[in-house]
C-alpha cells in the first residue's frame, strides 16, 4: 500500500523494527543517553543552536505549547492564516485569551510580507505573530523568510507552525531568527505519531519569563529542568524515541540539502502530472507550491470520495481529500518523508487509472 497523505507518513522497515523494542526505564541511564544523542541531531535538522524540547503530543499540542509558553491573556497577537492550520493556530491563541488580529487569505494564496508589515504598523501593540510555514490543506508554502524579517524588524515575537515542512523543506531557524518553531514526528521525520519537537530562542525565553497563560504539562521551564538529567518531566513515548534516534541518523547520513532536493524533485513530478492532465493546482502561484503536499482542484465531474476509494481499493494508493470548505473540491497527494521519484511514478500511474472511474453519476 502506498500511503500518500500529508501524514502520518510511511515508516522505513528498520524504524518499525526499532519502535517495537522492549520498554526501558525513562528515568534510567539508557533513556538519558538516547535523549542525549537525539537533541543535538534535532538541532542540526532545525539548523539552530537554540534549546530544543521533545514533547509527547501531536503537532497541535506543540502549537499550543508555543502559545502558552510565550504569551499572557490579553496580549495582542497577529494570526496569519492561509488555510485550516493557520486557523487552528489562531483558535488556540483565542482559547487562552489572546487578543488576536487576523490576516486571512483565500485558500491557495500565501501571505504577503507587505500586508504583514502594514498590519503590524496599524496595531503597534502586537506582541507576537503566529504563522504556518507550510499549509497542507492548500498545498502552499508561505514566504517565511520574508515574513520573519518583517516581524523581527518590527521587534515582535514570531511563533512558527513548521509541522509539515521542517525536515523536508529548508527552514534555517537561526538564520531566519525564528523564536519558537514547532514540528512533529509523523511528517517528514519518518516515525509514528506521538512526539512534537520545539525550538525556542533567547527572545522566546524572555517572553516565557513574563508569560502568564496557564500551563502545566507543556511548561518549557519544566522541560528544561529535566534535560541535564537526561529525562523529561512526564512519561515520554519511548517507542517513538527509539524510531526517532534511528531516523535522525538516516536523515543526517543522506544530508539535509539532499533531502530538500529530493522533496523538490518528487513534488515537481507531482505538479508536472497535474498540469499534463489538464488539472489545476489549488496553489494560485506555483512559485509557492508545497514540496510536501500537492493540492489539486477536482474537475466539476469528479466525485472525490469515489476517486480516493478507487485508488485505495483497486490500486493500493491512499491519498487525502479536501479539508474544511475544500471537502469534495480538491484531492491532496502527500509526498514527504520516505518517498522517491519511483514512488511518485507509481502513484501517478495509479492516478491515471483511477481518473476515468471517478466521474459523478
């Protein structure tokens, strides 16, 4: 079965074997040594010298941790949304009492740094900006480097949802001066769901010292306190750690730039197929098309649910439908983590076979 959704992604056989190991003492030497290996490797992948924490949670939990560890109720926040996960970041901040100004774009578009600059100038009291780097609901990648420059030039904090980009698309955390960056295990990292990885800058720590939003399980101070002893505050997902330790070795052996180039090549194949079949990307400007997921507008005569079911049942390929208001209007091909150009050739061959069978009755 070819699992080609935006996550969870396929796991290499050796990683599946690793996660099946017997449990160990999470307060013992073996776990401490493993975490001691993992954190520096994560820093290499994040391209940062900042502190990194591993939280046993989903990507959404990581996003919540970014909000509650740096903000206080009533803080003014600018939330940028180009899709469902931008909306989610905003909803989290609102749930904890932030005063959120939203900058929304039609699905398929990306944020304009000039709009961000204007929004910050119009509301000088804004403390932080929330932004999604790669939006899987629309198959678009925000121009994060340019957005971050505007935010940092204005002296604001920037919190980044990099759940579906970091590890697959270049995101140099230190070079772009990003304060809190969140990703999670089930995407390009090639391991099962269960862990979120978070980096925090010096400016992030300064904000943390003043933050008053309620937190307990996700408290970064607690997480930092346990690192010198090779532990986590709460029971970690040990099995996923086993897989992550190996996955990071595999990724660093391949090389980050080679990983980014591979994802670009595979995504290029997906987009070439879309155009060659007379279909349209949801992404308005292909310059910003995602290298981890391709969102395709469904033709008027296509039954998307039928198309996806045919792919799954007859051709052993699993792709995703649309989310939110795009349900029934788009289909999405995930191509991140463990994937090659040969894999994408097999996927597009299956897509070609399923297309004629997906017409509405």
